[in-house]
C-alpha cells in the first residue's frame, strides 16, 4: 500500500509542477527538501484525502512540512488502515 501511496504523492507533486526527479524517501517535504509551501501542502493533503478517504487537521500542516517523503507516506498508510478498520467494524 505504501508504494501505491508514494506513486500517487509523486504524481500529484509532478502535476503541481515540482521536480521529483531526484526525490528519495529521505527527501524532506519542507524547506530542507522539496520546499513545499503551506498552500502546496494543503493542496497535496486535499488530493491525498480525496484519493485515500482520510482526513488531515489544519493544525498538522506545520508538522507535515518537517516529514520526509517516507514518513509522509507511512503516515497516510497508517491513517488509511485506521479509517478502514473503523469503517469495517459493525456499528
């Protein structure tokens, strides 16, 4: 699942006009790496939410900018698994 998430994130960043040709799992999303600004992080988060059915809180944008690509995709995978475990439970 994390590979699918990574592919989606990289495709979304490419569509947002970011050069991901030298991006690795250790590349920071924020100033030390891709240098995503808050608007770009918000856009990426909305795309991820729509694709994987998860939610980010607005307060999380600052900490997301400090994540590496691998940390971000792992966080999405964890949220996805939690959301599916919750929605799959009998009410």
